[in-house]
C-alpha cells in the first residue's frame, strides 16, 4: 500500500513560476507531497490559472476585503483547513503574516526568497544586490518564523551577479535556481528527512548541504 502524501497548500500573489515548479515536481502519485490548494491574496493572477490548469483547487482571499491582517489570516486559515492542508509553501506570496498564523504553522511553513539570506531581506533585493556591488547573489528556501526572511535555512543556490546585470536579468537568473531548489526542499521535507535543531536545519541528521556552488573558482584559483 502506498504511503499517504503530505498535503500542501501554496500561497501566491503573482505569476506563480515557483508554484509551477512545485506542481511539476509533485505530479505523479509516487511523489511524497501533493498540492491540495493554491490560495492567492490577489484576484486574477496567473498563479491561479496555473493551479486550475493542473486540476488543483484555486482560491482567492482578497486581502482588500478584510479590515485587518488578523481577519485576513483567519480566512486563509479556514481555506487551508477546509482543503486539509498539513504544510504550507509561500511561493511569491507578498503579504506579511500575523505572528499567530506563523506560530500555528511553525515548522510546517516554508518560503523561497531571491537572495542569499541573511543578506538582502525584504523587497527589491536584486537591485539592492547590484547596488551593493555584490559579486554573487542567489536564493534561499527557509522555514518561516515571525521575523521576516529569518527562519532556518533548508537550501541555497549561488548565482553570479554580472557587471551589466539589471534587476530583471539578475532576477531571471536567480529564478532558474529557485525552480530547482524549492521543489527539492519540499521533497526533503515530505520525505521526513528534515529536522530543525538549534535554529539550524539538519538533513538526514547531518548538516544540510549548502546547495550547489554554481560558480566554480576561476582557473587561476584552483
Ligand atoms: C520569486 O523571486 C520569489 O523568490 C519571490 O517572489 C518571486 C515570485 O515569483 N518571493 P513567482 O510568482 O514564483 O514567479
């Protein structure tokens, strides 16, 4: 008999390319996770179309219809519960969550962020990496804690910043890696291979690999 799959709800706000990567990776009944609902705080976004196209429930909880963050989060909680979600992935979800919601999903909610945390938390991070003259940026999958972009890191990928990069070109290069490490991280979680200890993530009870170094050292430095 096949083992039951981890029931995952994905929260989105926009294009949903990370959602698509998760959908593609979870397709097939032998994957240990199953996306049971996709919830957007913005009506009409492409992420909702992607969910429908994959036969996944697509729900809009428009934050503008709620007087405060608490009532909005309560509605999201209801939507997740009614889908029977056991785990949450934030995939380009652009709202701050209340501490109560985050606590409820503590250890059961992960996010993808387009920088190498703890550098460049928050918004507009690709431009900020360029402006700072960073030679490398990348992306991070991490557990969500009440403080934004701070939780235990599951996986990272390194991406070079080119001299002539715009925020858009760097974002596109980083996104390619997001689409690789987010599904891989969810799989680890769903396989039960991830544990948080002392604020750090352990994979198979050892320190998790840091993701791939995509930029081999120049010939002269080898
Ligand atoms: C990604 O860069 C993600 O890291 C950030 O928002 C962007 C969402 O892109 N949090 P998409 O909606 O997954 O295409």
